[in-house]
């Protein structure tokens, strides 16, 4: 399957291309991007939600694709993660 690379505020995310006819494509794509950003921190969902100050249940719904997060929120989270990585705050780098 072909892959597509997205750059979200300096964080590159590689995603398998989805069928454009699929009505859930955008929701699944946002969920995948969000999960990829979280994984770059090395944190689990609970730690990540505590670190960001976002309710765990909300983040879980976003990551599982049950709810669509606003794109600006994804960009803000990616920006924060990228800045913290640049400062060497995470020892995990995927």
C-alpha cells in the first residue's frame, strides 16, 4: 500500500493512503496523526493527558477515532511536542 507523509508543526507522520471514497477517512486520519504524535513522546494516554491537561476520556475518543478533534488542537499539541523534543525533554525518540 502507498504511504503519504504529513508534516504537522515539524513532526513528520507517515500514513498509509486511505481510500478517498471512505466517509470516515478524515476522522481516521486525524486519529492516526494524534496517536503518532503521542507515541513520539513515549507517554501512554494517561500520562499524555495529564501532561497536556486534557481529560483522558476526550483524548481516548480522539485517538480511537470516535470523535474528531479540531485540526488547530492537533497543530497546537504537535507544536508543544516538537518544542519539548527540541529541548531534549523526552528520552524516547521513534
